[in-house]
C-alpha cells in the first residue's frame, strides 16, 4: 500500500486563549464583582441607617386672612409637603409648624409668615432613625417678605434653617432661639434675638456671624458688604415667660407668676378666672381661663411695671409693642357692648412729653361683630383686630411715636399690661415685648 493511501491525522487549530488564564480571569472578575456588591451593599445599608432622611410633619395654620398654597388660598389649616410655594397677602398672617414625627410630634420650630411674603419650602427633613447624628434641616428658597422664626429649646439634635434670598444671599440659622428675617427691595435684614445666625452675601467670603441681640443687613447692590449693628432694645424682661414661679391664682391681689410679671383676677361675681404658666406648641405661655358658664364681667391681668418715675424713652425715636398669642375661646361677640371686653387686650401706661398720664389700648377677638357691639373702646385710638380662633398670631403695633401724634408722644413708660376681659375666655400668651431704639442706628 502506498503512502498516499494512508489518511493524515486531522489538525485542530491551537486555542488563542489559554484556558488556565481564562479561568483565573473569570475567578478574579467574579471576586471583583463580589467585592463591589459587598461594598455597595455596605454603603447602602450605612446610608439607609445613618444618612437617609424622612420629611418633618409641616402644618400651616392661618392666624388672619388667608394664605396661598401652590396658588390655592386657604383660610384655616393645611398640611404642607416639600417643594411647596407659600404666600401671604398684605393683611394675612400664618404660622408654619414643623413637628418631629419620630418624637410624638414634638414641635421643632415655627415660622410666622407675615403679610406680602412668599417663598418655596424646598425641604424639611430629619434623619430616618434616632441614632443618626444628622441635623434637623429646613431649606427655603426664593424668599421675599418678613418672617419670625422660633426654634424650641433642648432639641435632641442640631438644627439648621437656610433661607435663600435672590440674588444669591443666604441666611443660616442654627440653634434654639428667636429670629426675624426681612427681605424687602434691595435690603435683607436678619435680627438675632437669641440664637446663632449667619448672613452670607453673594460673595461667600464675606459672610458674617450676627451675635445675639444684634442685626445684620446686606444690600443686593453691594453683595460683598454686610453691615452689623445694634437691634432694637427690649425694655421688658422675661418677655417670653421662661423664668416662672409656681404660685396659686386664687388671690385677687397681684401675685408674681414670673420673675417680672405680676398677675391678678377681678370679677363682678363668681366664678373667678385663673392664670398659670404651661407649655403650648413648644412655647412657655401664660394662660388665662375663665369658664363655668360665667355671665358676669371678669378680668385676668398681668402687669410689668417700672419704678415710680417710669422708664425714660425720650432718647429713642422708635417704640413698638409686640405680642404673640392664641385665642382659644371667647363667649362675647367681638369685644362686648362697650368695646372693652376683648379676650385679649394690650395696655401701656405712660407719661407724655407734657407730663400728663396717658394710656394706650389695643384689643383682639375672633367672634364676629353684632349690632350694638363696637369695634373699639372709648379710649382706644384704633379699631381692635379680628384674628382666627385657635391660631397663633403675632401683633406689632408699629412705631408708637408716629401712631400717637406729637401731643401724646411717650416720655416715660410706667407699665405694660396684657389681660383677658369678658365673661368666658381662654387665651395663651407666648410673648409680650416693648421694643425701643433709634431708627438711624437700627436701620
């Protein structure tokens, strides 16, 4: 048999990839994927446990008029979500409450939204779990107008509120305290009554801390300049009733209920009213109550007085009464038949420039007026204000030097009083202040 008839063995091509190398590659790739998944899972679990957040519970309660929520007007109460637009008309006022849903709805902070104010509530969050060390964080954008901010004391974690004002101004509020923020025209002003505040213009290198009791001003036309100056002085001590004394309220004499304020009850016939300090919506308040189907006139009154010569205010050109309160109930329409029985009245006794004693009054109510019930008392210079029931309201009198006129300008303040008057009433008062200053240095 010839060699040509013997079949040759078939030749297979040699593999281009070494099987051993391929096996190692698959093994290393699998290990890398495994490590990546472990890392991603670990980071995801860590983020979920320690960095993730949930929304705070946010509620807006209207104190006067109505407010706009995404363009729809509300006159009572409304829950708010993140990224919501809020606006208040010229005579309207509302309070936005921020509650912690993981702490039995504990109040964290409030923002009192005044007339002609608008903003976007971008977010209001807290950590998902209590063991996280992250802050309470609230951020507001496109702010214009005026707000008062109250941050409760003794929070379990740090607090931060950022308010962004066009064009590029940032206000950073941290810690418990009270603040006022105003952005009107080209001027943005921050008054730090008691807390930690920073105002940062468009140039972030020129931010400034604003000490407690001071205010900072930045102008849009000069975005690198922040002016610091004295704020108005509060002539009253313990305006928010933080320093309280436990005393019975069954005596008709003036009794010390705080370190400064003395309170009393008066009535034509039983039952008596009562006064006490308590906490309401995170604030220490003085609460006045008269109930038991009372049908006679009664008053519950608190007074803070200066010495017999009064507090000299002749060196100031600005004087304003400020009060925050909540009228829970009243039985008489408006302020009674004489216009003097409002569920809350403010009173300032003073000596004018001519040495004559004078008194300034102003009242508040929520029940509508009826025929024969005037909206001011015989000694009042303005009509009383109607507000909403069971809602916080902050009143600012404006400059009394301008309001009272040249012949009745105060020279010395004798005392400041607030009281509930009528048949039945239930009122909570969270602040009464008397602010004084020089417009040239404070503004």
